[in-house]
């Protein structure tokens, strides 16, 4: 009687942590006849106190797992748990999940929190080695009841949205597919080898953008993971999507929330409960250089300067070269821009009758449109315009910036995103257009 009580007390008060807990996947139905109880194959390592004798064996048929007082299920080791001199116990087992509600709660907390605490309990017997390994003494009726702390994912904050791309889907519906690739870092002791085909609803500022499904089975292993997913681009709010597109093409940070739905988060029912409600937040850095590459202006330098001094305002033909960062076809139908040189307004371009197809990952010039150069009766504006012309003659180009908006069609949607780009746009004359033609997006 005294021995089991003593060993039980030693185990209860000895530190016990889970070093890793790897969910390997669902076993085949031939391995487990009772398919009504979802069962996972698990490989885990537990670290026990070094005050316990090394090389003891814990002969338990099953360990009951409680999480937040919910009976999560039982862990059935393949063989008796055999400690080493380091106090670590590594074993394969089967996790029979009795409560999908508890499994769901565990999945949410694993993602959000820094640590989670499970409670293990079991009646067992302990085998202690005597005289080396030549003999063993078995102590029956040892009660194991312990809280075990496990490192969790801390919100999976180390995420990077590497790819955010749109591509056309052939057909009359003019549908566009969104393609995303997210790299996320799992710092926890828990990893899942196969979560099945996972599904997430993507939101921008709480507005639905698309429903995504992972390419192949999603993994959440310890360390770095890559999640690739695709879905139809069908945003609920066109105005908010304009902000998303505007931020992206201006190079600003875009925050995307991917939330697993309450139902059907995975094609594996058990992991659907595990993933349901899981939120992944990723930051996307857009196109920092902007999407306007160059602008061509049709002017004769001496005549333009003379007319500018005489009239203060004149019209010249111009073209803007636009880059499409997506795979999907983008058609530009209108532009409204104020044009600046060294932060001084040179003039404006306003055309509402364009039809410029810009194919995926390429650039194209708009048709010729009218650019109004205007000094506004201001000497500093006049000098800035003349300096821009002089720069264009001396270097072959000047560097201009602009603010405004352009109207585009993308699939079945039309957007007019506000737009601003710093002074990295090449402005050339038609007399020497090579620098603008050769400029790389």
C-alpha cells in the first residue's frame, strides 16, 4: 500500500512537460474497427523529472486527457512508457477523440495562446529496475493525475504573405481566381502532419474577399510552413476592394485575415472541428515602386518653352506606360492624374475614353491623350516646367510623380482606386523615347 502511494506522490509532484506532440494522421479503417470514435496516430515526447529513477516503465493501457475539464479522449500507447537517463519518454500512440467540442477548443487555443495545459490521468503500474537491469520490481495501483503544460503557437504572428495574385478563368463569366502563398512559422510543441484540404474565408477590413481552399493537404509542422491556396475572387464590397488594390499597387502594407469557417474547415471531419474559427493574419507588402513606369510627351522644347512663357498654359499629346502586377488581364478605361516635378505641379491628364488592355505581368502604353501643362500664373510653376524640359533634353528623361486615380476592369469588376506614386516615373519626349521604352517595371 505504501509503495504505490509513495510513487503516485512522486509522479504527481514531479515536473512533466510535453516536448513535442506530433499528430501523424488518421489510421486506416482496417487498423481500427470502431470508426465511430475518431482516432489519430500520435508521436510524442514527454520530459519527466530527473528526480525519478531512470529507466522506469509506466505500464498503462490508456491515459485519459482532459482539456478545460472536457474529456477530450484517451491516449493509448503502443508499448509501455520507458524513461531514459534524461527523463524523456518518447512513444507512439493512438489518440481516441471522444469530444470534437474539446478538440475544437484545443485547436483554437493552440493557435491563439502562448501555452496550453492538458490534464492526464490514469491508473497504472510502475516497473522499477533493480541491480541494474537484472531484476525489476512491479508497483501496482499507481494513480497518475497531472497537469501538463505545452508550448502553443502564440497567434502564429510570424506570417508573411509571399504571393497575392489574380489570374483569369476561361469562360463567359469573366471569373478571376485569387492565388495566395503564405509562409507561417509554428513555434509550438504541437505539429499536425495532415490537416486535409483546408478552407479559409479571406477578409480585408472585415469585408469578405474570397473563399480559399488549400492546394493539397495543409500541414502545420514545427518551424516554417508554406500554405498555398486558391479561390474565386468575389469581393462583397467593391469600394473596400478598391482600397485593397490601391494599397497593394502603391506598395503599402495590406492586412489580410483568413478565417476557417465554422463548418467544412477541412474535408477531414475531425480536423474540420480542429480548424473551425482559426484565424490567420498575414501582412502583404505590395509593389513598392508603383505600377506607372513612364510617361511620353510630344513637345518641341524651344517652341514649348516660348508658348509657355507667352500663354502660361498649353496642351500636348502624352502617353502613360502602365505595369500590370497580376496574371489576370487588366483593362484601363480612364485616368485622372495631377503631374508633379520636384513636388511642383506641372499639369494634369484627364481622359475618360481609354481602352488599354494590359496583359498579365507586362506593361503597355495608353493611347495618346491630352496633357495640360499649366503655370497657373505662378513663376515657380513656370520655372519647374522649364527645368523639367531641360532635364529631359540633357538626360533623356526627367523624373516625375503623380496623384489621382485610374479606372480599371478586372474580371467582372470595375475599380477606380485612388493612386499616388513618388518621383520614380520617367518622363521622356517622343523625340527620344528610348529611356522610357527601356525602363523596367
